[in-house]
């Protein structure tokens, strides 16, 4: 089982007010992050039910019922294998009697702040600079089965060279087949990128199915339909390996237009 971080109930908050039950903390070592409690009500029962994350489900269902903290941590650990700098580091945590997830604080601006609202697309200069990273992000999202990536769910560093950081990775690891993901209510699933960076292509090729399965069974033990979650994750990994082999030599870029490059209300 993954290690659980125990937050001091009396620990001082870092600068910044809580938002929607999420609290910002500065740990003893100076690290700043966010504690998201698992007792928060789910935003979309239809979406998580469509992903096979719940046994039943009602208006009272919480993030704990859908194992969203564990999914966030699993995504973080997959990122560490595939693209270590891309996704925020996350850890299961408790604060008093509350359990949840503690997520690294990311410096930078929300990608939405770089959208040209006349075209609803990312600024062209920025997009040219980060296209390879967005390709990596799309490959990562395919592997974890993320249905909620859009320009409000990744950050861009303020300093050049620009760096992309993925946040809010908990709507991941579905128990349903990849063909169903784009049909889920309000899904942002985009499929496979147009091309891959050399580093990510090599890491996809080297990633062992046994490593991915062991990671998921460790972090998500007791999650609903865990066997199906693992089966579908391994199927998506095989898809990625085939796609990498078929797209060798192509420039790394995401699907365009897509939710990675435009704002859609």
C-alpha cells in the first residue's frame, strides 16, 4: 500500500484561501501543496458512473466512493515512469479524521490565461513552443484514460522555456473500453496524439505491463471493478506501443484542434 501523509491539523496554511474545500498547506520542510478531502461531493455522477468508477451512485456520492484520491496518486506514479516533470506529484493524506490527497503546488498560470478569446484558441506563439509537451500530455492522458483534460487542467510556467504541468488527474483509470470514453457525458477524451517526442516514445516502448499492473493494484486496492480497470489500462498501453511504432518520424504534436489547444464552453 502507498504511504499516507499525515497532515498536522494545526499546521499553518500557506498564503491563499481554501477553494471548494481544498486547503493549501506549507509542510514542515517548506513544501507547499493542496489537501483535497475525499468527502467532497462528486461534481458529475453521470461521468464517473459512465467510467465504471462507482457501485451504484447517488447525489450523496463522494470522491471517496469513486476512489478519486487513489486515481490521482496512480496518475502521479504513472507520470513518474513516463514523463516525470509533467504531472503534479500526489500522495494519499489524512488531516485529522479526514482522508484525501495532498498535491504538489505548481508555479505558473492556467493555460486559459493564454487563450485568445477572439478565436478561443491558445496563443499561436505559445502553442508552437509547447506542442511537443502537449503531445506528451495527450499520450499520458491516453494511458491513464483521462476524460477531463482541457485548458483549465494544465498549467504553463511563467518563465521561458515554457513548461506544461498537468493538474487534476483524478478522472482517470476507467473500467470501460477506450471506445466508450469519448461517449461519456461531458467527456474531453481526445485519443492518441499525432506524434510523440523521442523520450516519451522510448519510455512507452520500455514500459512493462507487469509494472503498470502492480502499480494500479497497489494504489487502487479495493477500488470498484479493479480487474477491469487494470485490463483496460493494459489495453491502452498496448495501443500506445502500436501507435508509437506506426508514427515513428512524425513531429510530436497533439490533435489539433482539440481540448488541449482551445477553450470550449
